[in-house]
């Protein structure tokens, strides 16, 4: 599966410059491409609303939080969205190319696999970031 250069470029912008809150990726004609860029002022609800109900997607989310010691921190989450209602072939294509795509995005700290919106809720993200 080919990865469009824009995917890596936008991820570097998110990681280094913090110019995006999230990025949603999709597979289009045997290539992983950027589908949506989330602005720095967009919320987690905006991010969650970016996923189609019946199609698979990959995404990265820059999660900001404050620790119990009152330190500002950020963790980058990779989310593999594979809803039960998506086609079996689509699920297989996304599952088989996920690890290779993740290796292209250097700097991911946590991964979530979600088949239902509750599996990637903000509470789940907070729990994984251990705040």
C-alpha cells in the first residue's frame, strides 16, 4: 500500500509545529491519503465526528492534558477505526496495511483500535494517557 507524501508532511506539522489537532486518513485507490485536517481550535468531539459510520479510517490525534503535577503534556494517538458496519474487504485492507502505515509516522505514543465510538471516547483516551 503506497503512502502519499502529504500524509508524512502533515504528520510532521502536527508533531513538530502543532499546526493541526488531528488528521484523518483514508485509503483511496491503493494509496493512503489525507482526508481531513483538524485545526488547532477543534475539539475531540469534532475529531470523533470526522469518522464515517460505515467506513474504515486511520487517524492521529494530538491530545493535550495537564498532569497532577500541573505540567502541560501532549501525547499523539493513532486510531484505527474499523466499524462493524463496514465491508469485510475494507476491514481486511485497513488491517493489513495498518502496521506499515504506522511505521511511516514516527512519533506515535499510543494506539487505539475502535469498532464503536465508545471505544475511542475522550475518557478512553484520558485513561490511556494515564492522567
